[in-house]
C-alpha cells in the first residue's frame, strides 16, 4: 500500500509552484517505493503484456504456416506464452527494486524438483512432440509396434491409443514409440500378402504355380500391378515349400488374404496337386 506524506506539500499559488508540487507528489511514498516508481512499473507492465500478446500472436501465425498438427501448435503457443509471462513478471519486479536473484534460484530449484518427479511424463511429452513433428503415422493408420499393433484412434501428448482387431484399446507411452520400431501398414495405401504352402515332390513346380495363381485370380480385391507371384521357398524333408505373394489395397487386405487362403486347397484338388503335411514313413524289413 502506498502512503502519501502530505505534511510538507504546499498548495500551489502559481504555475511554477504547481510543477514543484507535482515532483514532490511523485517522490512521495513509503520506504523505497515511490509514486514515480509505481507509475513507471505499471507502464512497464502494460508494455510487457502487450509484448506477450503480440509475440504470442506472431508465434501462432508462424506455426499456422507449417505442417505441424493443431494440437502441437496449441501446445507450443501455450509454452511460449507461459515463458513470456514469467519473464515479464521478473522484469516488472526488478523495476520495483525487488531483488529477483533469489526468486530465480527458487524457481530453478522448484523446476528441477518437478522435472525429477515427472520425468517419465516429460519424456512422454517429448515423445509426443517428436511424433507430431515427424508424423510416422496419422489417425486411422494401422501400425505395428514393439508393444502392440492396431488402428491409431487418438494421439495425445503422453500416449497413443490403438484399437486392436479384438476390440481392445491399447495405450502406448509416446516415449516407447519413439524409441522403438514403428511399422505403418496404411501409409502406402496397399499391402503385400505372403502365403506359405507345401506340395509333394511328385508335382512339378509349374503345376503348383498354375494352381496357386488360379486361386489368386478367383479371389476379389487383388491388385494386378504388382503382379501376383509364386516362388519356390525351400525343399523340406517331405515336401516343397512355395510362397504365394500378391498385393491388395489396405482396406481390402484381409478379405483378399482370407479369400486366397480358402481357395488354395480347392485349386490344388482341381489340378491334382498333392498338398502335403508332416508325416512319418515306417519301413519294416523282413530279415531271413
């Protein structure tokens, strides 16, 4: 509270005396606090608030021209605004003659304590910023990570939410996502399926290949380019292993995959190809 000491203030009789009285009023106050200092601090506070508002608007406008997500833009603007408010408060307190050195030290110690207490949360927030800037996936993408896979339903500053085929909601910490491998099955718009089948050694590779391609041609939602492919993968103990590869759009991938898988056995029967399975032959020798 500012207290005016008016004991020595004389009511002016002439213009020159009015100026002198005004100076005395500015010097009046309590302790080191004077009206002049208070007025200058209020003016400085108004200037600082205007500067904070203008700088915040400028930062918001600049971020709006980038490809940053809206959530990331709002977080960045809030962070800049909070920092500017703290700086403005320190400047105004310094103009009032208050020693802010100890205050800065106190704020630093408090910030260190808070950062140690919430270091996991801060690492998740940092991971969220990395995800927003790098954009390894978007909402609706189907991704596979080290800790689970599913469709991305929401991206927050601390966690990413995935919806699995089993109807589960998986929340993954952003720090783990940025530190691990992320496989995005949606970003290219199409996926390649690879099925493994086995056929007898008595069937030629060309016959098996024809039967596999027949099953692929009868399935729906198969892309003609890149063309389907059937290759020999390995020679096993009792069968030859083949790999059937084809492409489909991401939204039709599982329908195409299941359609080909179901029709392979029918195509093998139609072309006389023996679909083998693991078995053991026992030969009995008659010694005479």
